[in-house]
């Protein structure tokens, strides 16, 4: 399977015999008045008992997964589960595929109805800070041994554990969220002089100079601070926090700090820029589409999955064939940039069924902590492993043959604090895009930011 995944990445199409289409992963907490039933698939491959790996556990379990790379693709996940069933033939896994528009509503409805899935795949902001904080998740500390703790990056593991020491997520993969520019247009506008293309970094001063140059060349908005909802809001947070060294929360993740002088200065600078627009009609996914269409020449919602996307042209190109260059967010000193990280892994809902919980833990150990299953599970995410080794097996060369992945890995050194586990996170995200809408409509920046912080910190205190 690894060879198939790598071959698909190499051609940049993500649509070979194993993988079909590149998932668009945007950090968001969706909500909708209508809830659409998630797509289901049941793996049916029969495995001979002699092929089993020695477990006699028998259970029917459900896995719900958000579209984390190709973990949102039924063909890919079926193949992963078929490999798992060679080791554990008695565990039948039914998969339901969520999206980032209705997914949270579907999960919450299932919880309220006493029908939560056994397994769920997402990040700490949901598994730890939301459902874990509500006492809905199983503590996975018993499957996290000393070897695992030594192999998993400390910053990743700390995000998966609550303040009381309970582990509500077993991490599998990670990435750094970034931004992107239309390099072709930047070259035409003589704006590449402000970009360190080799290191994918730039300073705040050079960022605004580049924006002005592209605006002068095109006569249209270069980049949009999208704020119709929460979709892709990691991009707007990172942009604002990085420009002048602000933070979104305190280091202890107890309160929100977006009202600092640094953040207010950054928002005001964006408001004052003719090249940047505040657009309350679009979210992150819409911005990506406009960027690919050439309507915008900068995207603030970007990651490796976007860079590898080949739905409408070759990977790394816009729909019209312009070259896309991924970039770290600008900061006063280019190398001081702090990127928002995405961490994804597995959690288990406490449905009071010991047998299903045991089966779910075996699934997690196979996918996220085994030399046999973890490499393919990580490759299928199209992201990076959360450890250099798994049970002694080296993972550092996992994407060694994929140039784009190797280049993108240079951004991992800029990963910042994983503050998404701060209490009141869901309320803070809603208040954030509301604040951006107010600012875009002409509200005083300091007043709007003070209101945001008041709302967010009130939620954090509850």
C-alpha cells in the first residue's frame, strides 16, 4: 500500500488506484440548521483465521472520520481496514464520513441520542477540549506506554492530554498551516523581490510591500480576510498574530489575548491596506477556490493537502496554470513566524461497552502505533507523522521520494503553540469571525477586539 500512496503523491494527482481526489482539510467547527446523514461504508473482505495476528477479540465498532486527507476517501479507508482485519479478523469496522460543514452537528446529535460512535478521528480541539472536557471520552493513557511517550513529539502529546493527565487523543499525523501566493503574478508585479522563496519566509514590511506591488499591477484585491464563518480561521488568526508578534491566548491556555497592542496594530494595518479586503461572504474554502481561480493572488488558508491538490490542474498550479508558492506567515523577523499546527488522531467515546472499547483501542494501536499499520495510515492522511519512529521503525523517510513534501517539511520548524485546547474554544471561534466582520464593516478595531476578548474569556471561565 505504501508504494501505491507514494506513487499517487509523486504524480500529484491523488487519484491513482488507491487514492481518489485530494481532501481539503480546513480547521473549522461547522454548524448548520440541516443535518445530512454521513456516508457509510462497511468493509466486507473476509480474512482467513490463519492470517490473524493472534487476537480473539470480536466486536462491531463504528469509526467516524472528518476528511483528513484521504481518510475521507472510502476506497483508501477500506484498504487500511482490510489490512487491519488481517491482524484482527473478529473486529468489524463500519465507517461514517463527516464533512466540516455538518460534521459537528452530526456528532452532537448522536451524543444527545446516546448513539455516539465508538471511534472518532479529529484533533485535540474537539477530542480533548470539547468532548473530553465534557467527560464523554475514554482515557487512552493505558495504551500509551513509555516507548510511545518517548517517540511522539512532546508538543504534540501535550495537546492530546488534559490538565488532569487524561489522554483523550492518540495522535497519528500533523501539519503546519500556512499561506500561499500566486508566484506567476508576483513575478509579473516585480513582487518576488520581497519574498524569500528558498526558505518560504518574509518579513512584515516586505509582505505589505509585496501586497502593494501586486495591487498596483492587478488593480484588484490581492488577499481577503474571510469571515463568513469559522472555516479556515486558523489562517486569519495566524496572519494577525504573526504580523507584529501577538498571541491568541496566554501560554497556559487559560485566557484569550487578542486585545494586545500587537494584535490591534496588525488588524488596523490590514484594514488600512488597499490590497487586503475583509470579506464577510466567504470562508476559508471559498478563499481557496477564489485563489485557484485567479480572483485572489494570496491565500491565507493553505496547507500541504492544498499544495498537492490536483483537482483542476497539476499540483502546485492554479486552474489557469500559474505557479503556487507556499509561504510562512510574515513576521517582523521572518524566521520568528509561528504557524498554527494541525494534529489529528483517534479518540474513543465512552459508550459503556468494554468489549467495543477494547476493540477500538486495538484499532488505534494498529493504525497509530505499529510498524505494520502506521506508515500507511500516515501516508493516507497526506500529512506528517507525529514521531520519528514507531515501535523502532524509522518514519523520517516516509515522504523521501516526494519533493513537495520534503520542501514543505521546512515549515515544521516554525510550528507554534497549540492553543486550540483553551477553554471556551468553540465560543471564541464564533466571536472571532464576528469581530472580523465588525472591523470589516468599519467598527473601531480596539472596541471590536475588546468585545471579542470579553466574550471569549467569559466562555473560558465557565
